[in-house]
């Protein structure tokens, strides 16, 4: 099983320049390969494989001598990224989806490169540094130990210019002790989530809290002339606010997913069509801010190595269906209380939905543990 460990790097000015050069080399190779594959198809009617573009690397290095500063394996990995982008494009075409053709990457659109193996590429030193090929001995903050065997190392730059080392490690998971508890989770906007017990998790609304500060920074950016120091200053402020929102949202999702995985053996979520829901322009901003899918993804990842089970169920009629008798009770979105005229059950709308989600989740795996309230 693979797990990624992310650490902050503190490069010197010279090392920052070397890191930027590595990014530029990989980005140039990516764009050149994309141009070559596109032109070959348009002019000759045939496609090129990843292996075909890798064989072109020596020729490109001869034509562009500055590419010799780049790490050979990192540039080959950039070609593999492009090949994966083409595979995803053809898969969407085959499935009848709306395909997005692979795009050329500008300076701000390519922010990482990968060493595909440890041997000769990186090595930990005893003085709190890591030796990176073509870069040097870079200071690293190892805030937690690495578990398992590091297989690949990705060097990433965030929008503020900070650098991180992401080690993809292979390890043997240690499952958590089994617990009898199960849970159904209803996602919402008034409350971020409601558990089958009726417990509500408050919606943090990270974007809404920083919306005014972001709008103010964007107004200042729009008034500055492009290319000036003032423009770069205000652009960094805008990036900082976006990064802060994303970090807070990610931290919230990680902590909540950890609580769910530690506390429950079986977890059921709704399989929401979030892309379709974003078509509602009245709620799109709030739905995007909630980032429900991030919580589900993090929970699934943690549950995999903890020997927990996570399922997603059909969300249709989970709010309308009575969790007591199964009858459908029509209600507007503004009605927050479920009141069943058939069995007399009355409880919070989201609590009722969470019970239905748990019932469908347990039915989907064909078992209802004794600890289940259903």
C-alpha cells in the first residue's frame, strides 16, 4: 500500500534558482512533447507513444543545450504525465463524456517534478538536510517519521513559492482494532454533516469567512498595472488568501475523516452528483466551499489501511423517505423537520436522511450488524 509523507523544504536562494530550472526543463519537455504529438497526428494521422517521445529527448537536448541542466529521469517522468493525460482524454472520448484535450502548461500551471527512484537521486543526511540530484543539500523539516520504504519523491512548489518534498512510501498497514459502531452521514449546507445519531457538524464556511478580504485584495490587484512590483505584490496577497482557505478546508477534512475512521467500523455517505449540483447558481458557491467530496475521499483513504468500510449510496429520496415506515413524505427544502403522517415519526430532516443513508449502506453490503439501530 502507498502513503505520501509531505515535508517543508527551506532552500537557499541558489537552490531556489536550481529548483526553478528543474521545473522549467520539465515543463518545456512536457509542452514540446504535447506539440509534437499534436502535430504528428494532424500532419501524418498517427499517434505517438510515451516511448516515442522519450527517444526524442537526446535530440531536444542537442537543440536546446540548457535542457542538460535538467534531471533526465525527471524529464522522462514529465513525458509519462503527458501520456497519462492523453489516456484520460481518450477514455473520456470513448465513454461519450465531454473530453478536455491536454493543455500546454504556463509557468504558473506546472508546479512539480518527480524523481522516480531513490538510488542516485536523493538521500537523507544526518544534519537535517536531504541531498537532491542537480539541486544540492536542502534543509528539510521532518516533523514526523517516514513509515515504510520511499519509492518516489515529488518536489512541489505552492502558489506562494514555498517548496515541499512529497515521499510516496510503500508500507504494510496496521489495521485499527474493530469497533461495533456504524454511521450514516448526510451532507448539507446549513450543517456540514449530520450523523445518524442526530449529531450535527457545523459548516465552517472557510471561503465565506475570507470572502471580503479576498474581494478587497482582488480589487487592488485589478487596479495595478501588469508587470509592476505593485501588481506582483497584490497578486501574492490574492494567492495567499486562496492558499489559506484551501489549507483550512483540507485540515478540517483530514481531522473529521480521522474521527470517523477511528470511531466507526462502517461509514455510509451519499453518492452526490456535485458537478450537477454546481449548476444551481444560487447555491454553487456554498456547495464548492463545503467540499464534501474531499471529506469522502480522505475518509476512503484512511479507511483502506485501517480495515474500515466506506460505501456511497444513491441519494434519491433520502430526505423524503420516512426512516420509520419507509413512506415518501414530500417536503420543500425550506422545511427542516420530517413529520410522517403515516407512522407519526417526527425528527430533524437531516437526521432522518442520515438514518436512511445508513440503512441503504448496510443493505448494499448485505448485512446489518447487531450494533445497528435499524
